């Protein structure tokens, strides 16, 4: 049992560091049209939840959220970054990414590929929905139309990109055969 706990701590630390690295280098932001970026910052949270469970996912989500808070305060890159100095927006929604991804994974883990896809979709949707909901609740963008527009133009493509990255990383991690051949895993 102590080895299992050590593994969970190591995975949380490594994937938390990957999340911070993605943020510092801006590799976690894929340029999209209109100056908007698709984020894959939540991918380490989803992967941690699949590998080690909801608590590890929550810890990595906490690291991701705290990094977002600190980066918004110290080195904002856009006018809306100031909103993320509020922990209700930067930290709280990120705590739910891992548990949501883990629940989806657990529900379909009998079918590895379907479980990974479901976890990627659930984690990304959780991030988008909760962050946008908090933006509305806190009154930063009180217009439902604007929030819905962001969800469609940014959230949906982000969900697909994040899920693809999660599938590729988990496929490599578990050495799944990703080519289309008879008897392949994907």
C-alpha cells in the first residue's frame, strides 16, 4: 500500500509540473481564430485522474488552478486575465475536472478506448462549463449570449483537441496499437 501512495504522489507531482510547464511556455494554448486560444492545460488533470483516481486528479487540478491564479496576478497576457485573480474563477472550477474525468473513465473502463474518450470529453466539458458559469455568476460577462458564444466557438473545439491529446497520450502510456488493423486496440 505505501508504494501505491508513493506512486500517486509522484504522478500528481509530475503531472502538476507538466501543467505548470504548459502554462509557463504557453504550449498549453493552441492559437485559434480571432486571437482566442484553445487550452489543453487541463489535459494533465484528466490523465492523472485516469491513471491514479479522483484525488490525484483533484490535486493536479488544484495545482493548475493555483498556477492560473498566480499567472493572472503576476503576468497577465489579456485583459480578461484579471478576472482569474479571483480563486472562485481560477481555482474552484479546476478542482472538479479530475473527479468528473475519473467518473467517466470508471463508468466505461471496461472498454479502455471509450473510457479514455469519455474521460477526455468529461474533463474538458467540466472545465469549460464551470469556468464560464463562474464568469457569469461573478458578473464579469452577464450576457448569456456571449457566454454561449464562447462555449461554442472555443469550448467545443477545445473539447475535441483535448480529448485527442488525452487519447494519444494514454494510448502511448498503455502502448495501445493506434493504427487501424484487425485486432487493434483503437
